[in-house]
C-alpha cells in the first residue's frame, strides 16, 4: 500500500496509516517502504481466534484513532480484509460515526480458511456483517466480486478496483541479461505452483541446456522444493534466492526471459502485473483473477491449473520463438501503462472515498 499512498497523496488524499499484527508475532517498526505505525493486538491462537480478533483490535485502536480524528477529522476508514481489520473498522465506524470501506484481496471471501465447523461459521457470519455495513466492498478482481455476490446476493455494494503497479520501477531493461532465465516470485507453498514449474523445467533441461530458473520467496515448502530439484537433477540450474527487496525483484524481472507462476488460487497477483510492466511474457493459469488481465497468446500465456503438459508445451513455444516473446512483451507493457498503473488505482480509490464520505 505504501506505493499507492504516494499516488493518493499526489491526488490530494491525505492518509494516516496504521498497520496491525498479533502479539504472537515479533514487533515490527516503520520503514522507508512503510511509513505508518504498527499496533499489536491480542488474539486467540490460530484461525479459531480470527472471529474475535476484530474486537480486540478495535480496543487496541480506539484511543489512537479517536485522538487522530479529533486532530484531523477522518472522512473514511479503509480496512484491508474483513477479519480482523474490517471487523475492527466496523466497530470503530459505529463508535466514531465514520464510514468505512473494506478491500478483499483473496479468494477466501468469507474466511473459511478451508475449514468447516462452528469456528468457520463464526468467521463467515462476521465477514458478512462487515460487508453489509461497509459503504463499499472493494474487490481486486471480478472473480472475487463474483464470489462475494454469489455468497451474499445483492445486499452488498461491491466494486472492482484492480491493483496497480509502478511502471517506472517496473520497467523494461535497457540491455537484456545474456543468461536465459525463467523467474518465479511467490511464497513457497504448494498452491503457488512452484512444483509444476520445477517439473516442467526438468522436462526442458535437455532441449535448453543453458536455461536457468530463479525463484524469489520464502515459505514452508522450501525444503520440499529443493529436494525435488535434486530428485529431478536440476539443482545446479535452479536458484532459490529467498526474500528480496522491491528493487531487487524489479531487477530480477527485467533480467528474466519469462515470468512463470502457475498459481492455483489467486485473487489477482501483483507480481504478474509487475512482470508485465517490465515487458515480460507472463505464464499464469486460467480461472484465476489474472485471466481478466491476460489474454492468452495476445499479452501473455495461460494454462489450465495443474496443466503440466500445457506448461511444458507453452514454455517450449515461448523459449524458441523470439518473435512471439517480443509481441507478448510489448502488449503486456501496454496493458499496464494503459490501465493498471498506481495512478489508475489511486484515481479509482479516490472516487470511492469521495462517494463513501458523503
């Protein structure tokens, strides 16, 4: 959000930022990338405590927000995710008489956390209450908006605002890296599709002996993925780079040949937009939020979820056709510059804030 906040400021929207985290996590501090303040709140452990976390968060925030409101009147509270922030925003809204909006970033719209039982029902019910009371529910893709509408009907005011990216930071390279590289950026978890990338890479090894694969990100499945590279005999060509700064991610995107992230469960995915802004052919999956942006064979490449054969075939086509890569790269960059910059996102948010404050 820090990048979007700078664009909002340029459009005369003043923002005060409060980031929150459970007391069970290590304390964090403001930084140049995030200029706001951190507030910690108590929460019962695990997903079971998520349904009550908003109340604890509201208690932790109330004094700070009410003082801020007295110093400089707040016109709109913008919460990110229904639980716990949206629930806390609802309670603050009721006490301070300030309207609120909430953004849904993921496909788990009702916070089921892929579980059943009474705790999941509690989370769903509170999420629905948050959405019903919000002046606007902002969805980062129409796929998310449709899931919300399907679960609630017409009782919710939902609007799609796609994420934007910075086309200056994420820009094409002046000179290309000489090493042909496939790049993946994402949390190292099964749902992101890293295993599919590794298996496809193993199939391409003989026909593209100089090809490299770089993976940026950390996660619980890192050891398993590293073990798979050894099993496939590609560990010398696959490089796990861990976490990287925004500038380092942008540099890696500029220097790759292809960006590949066949995620199985993605609301939209900012990394796709960033790679497109860098003028890279992007490989993603049908049925995810990103297929509202990528048109197969026009400004990117789409495969079925878990489509190993389609991924191998697609990579083979893209790796061997410089002409096709050039066409997709130019179209990808145009897509971002024409409608998916931070400025576009900030304009949409400013409009929603203005309407919600009335």
